[in-house]
C-alpha cells in the first residue's frame, strides 16, 4: 500500500535523527502566550533537514506553527520535495498532531509523505499527509473552474 | 456508528434547504483574485442557518474561506453548537472540500457534526468533521502540558 | 483635510450607537485562550451595522479578530462600502487598536474611513484606515506586474 | 529622532548587501497563484542575514509572505533581535510595502527597527516599524487586562 510505504520507508537511523532534530528545534519556540512549545524537523528528498518552531504573536491569529515554519524555510531555500516531517511537543501522554492549517500546507507539496507525531518520550506514530487530510482540496482544484 | 449518524441524521428537507443556502451564499463571494467563489451554510443545533462566502485580500494570506466566515458569524451571534455545514463552489465535476484550516476551526466546536460537500449541480457527499480531520489537535490538548 | 473628515463626519448619535454596539458585540467573544474579549461594530455606507467578536482556536493562529469577523459578515451580506468601525476591549487605560492584519483587511475596502478605538469606559480616539496603515500595499499593486 | 536613526544607521555597504539578498531571495518564491514573487532579507543585531520568500497555497489564506518567512526562520534559529528588513518584488514603479500582518509580526519583536522597501531597480525608501504600524497593539497590551 503506497501510503503505508511512505510512512515506513525511512531507515530507522534517519527516523531517529529526525526525532532528535524536532526535539532540538522545540527549544527555539517563541510561545510566551500558549507556553506550549512545538518543534518540527522536515526531511527533503535530497536529504536535507529543516527545523522549525512555533512563533507566536500578541495578536494570536498572527502566530505560526512549527510545521509551517519548517516548510517555509525549506521552500525559501529551494526545496519543495519532502519525505517526512517529525513534530515534538511537551505532551507526555499524547502524540502531538499537526493542526489543519499545517496539514493543508503540507498537502500543497504532495499527499504521499510521512508525518511523525511524537510524545515527549520520543515514541511516535506515523501517518501520511493523505491520511491526515483525506478528501482534500488542492492545487489541481483551482484549475478546474 | 455515531459518525455516520451525524452525517445522516438530517431530514432530507433540511438538507435541501442547507444546500440552497450555500448556493445562495456563494453569490456574495468577494474573490477578485482567485475567481473561485465559495459559499457555505451552517446549521446550528437550535435550527438557525448562518451563511458565509470567501472574502479575499490583495495580500492573499489575509483572505478567509466561506466556511470560517459562516462559523465566525454564528459565534458572534451567540451560537456555538453546530449540526451541519454545506459548501458550494463552481466545480462541476468535484465535490468542494474544506481546507485544513476550516476543518480545524470546525473541530474547535466539536468533531461529530456533518460536512456536506457539493458539486455545482447540487449533488453531495457528507462526512463528519472527525472523518475530515482524523487524529486531531484540539482544545483538550492545551490543558495537558 | 480628507482624512480628518472621514473620522469626524459621523453624527454624534451615530457614534454613540456604534460604541454601544461594539461593547455589546464583545459579550459574544469566544476567547478561552487569551481571555481578552474584543468586540467590533462596523457601519456601512447604507447605514447597516454589523457586529463581530474574536473567535479563538486551540491552534492559536487559526483564531480571528473581532474586526475581521465584522467585515466578513458584512461582505457575506453584500455590503462592501464602509463608513466606520468601532472596537471595544476590557482595557481600562488604553484605547484598543486593531492588529496589522485587520488593518490590511479594512484597507482592502478603502483607505478613507474611520476606526474608533475605545477604552472600557467608552472614551475613544478615531483614525482613518490610511493613518493606521500608511504606505500600504493594496489591490492596485497586484495589477502592476 | 530615534526613529530616523533606526532607518539611517545602517552603513551603506550593509544596506547594499541586504538589498542584494532580498533580490536573491525572491528567486525562491513559490507563487503559482499570484505570480507576484516577493523576497525579504532580515538583518539581526548580531549581523546574521535571514532570507525569505512568499510561499503560497491553493487555499489562498494559507499562504505566507516573504517577510514573515524570514522572521520565522530567524526566530527558529534563535535570533529575535532585528536591525532591518529589506523587501523586493517585481514592481517597477512602486516600492513594495509589507502587508499589515507582516507589520504586526515585525512589531512583536520591536518597533524601532528599519524596513527597506525597494523597487525592481533597487532604489528604496526606509521606514521604521513604528512608522508603518502607528498606534499599535502589542505584547504589553495583553498584560493589562
Ligand atoms: Zn499548525
Ligand atoms: Zn478553508
Ligand atoms: Zn486583528
Ligand atoms: Zn505580508
């Protein structure tokens, strides 16, 4: 099954590296309002890793999530082909899941790549972008009208 | 199955009314940039219907979707309990699906309510918010850290 | 001076009505995260008033401000010509000012209309959209490339 | 005058470097929808430069501006003290101005730093964040309620 493949095709050592990166990225979080730091690490097809954190704003709607920060960084450096993203938070008992907005931004760059959602202890579950945003609206739809 | 119930519990006449409302709402769309008008009609638990359309901006990220316009209208009028939302666009051959950001805003107010995605001819498919945004981050998660 | 006119041309009784409306609108605020309720009341050229409040989200960036809620409501009801907007918060000693995102959304619909920023006691200062967002990017700029 | 100082205190060679960087950053813009590429270059107090570009989305509201991309990159790398940001677009006859949302995100990290707005030929005007977002809402206001 293609989707399972996307999520399972990463070598374990690479997964571990990505998990460490998103934990590390979390340290830069600017979250004085939520006090809910999040980190993300994005692996591109050519093997680069871009990290991101949440960057909040006194006007809450103007903040941005860790996942989108990482994706925007990658795009601004010329990378638009992604293999996987890992996300870390301080949640002890729950796997941190990306918000819907981040799923939509992930989906802009493909549906069949992997999202690793972790707990604070480093355990994780993986899903594809497709699984996290089923029946999605995307770039093709704009061409159809 | 609870989720199927949410999507199937609306009386057919109410569904038809909601479908007409979202088609009508589409006419107010302010979309000079995408030229992709979208309308939404939101049914509250107490039987009121709030309509919305997309409202774009020359700075594209500052636009808003039809679904969120409808939800914000309802909340600003004191309604936060929703039964269903219907969405209309000019897509002939595809059911218009809500973006991830709108799914997250829907999810803020519950996961077990229905989303009717229509084609221009008025045919539709229905899903619950839960089905459209599985494994979601929500209000409870913020309490856990 | 045209800008001063925009801010001063409202009859006092209409200003008072607008101030009451934004105070009233504040009561519907959904702000469990910031606990910072804001209300807005938008006066259209044809004399209608649309109210709005902030509608927050567990994923903070997906919240929306009171001012934008009011504007989106008006547009979705077919009104795009605005005379004035009034904003209320619980700030005792400061006039509540719109965020930059709201200023940009106001500016989409014209630069020469009035923004009334109030304190909790109902006193206010007024500025034009132009004064609050000088040297602005707007719809015309997109045509020029 | 402090504000003028902020905008004029950069050595000419540093300004030139920043201008080149934002032009270069523009090349990475992902803007299939607006076809309006924008680049930004952000200078930190410790002399680092972070570049950004706009990253659009099929769901327009989920795109992000060049200026915010640059700021989020810097924060995610541990830099929150900024001296100046330069912005480039393809506009021939107008200086590209930041949108209100970007001004608010700039303002989160201080009001007295410089924004260089350029034309395609590299000429520019400079303003402080304070001048671009007067009477602003900011981090302090949240403490007051
Ligand atoms: Zn997110
Ligand atoms: Zn949407
Ligand atoms: Zn605002
Ligand atoms: Zn911007």
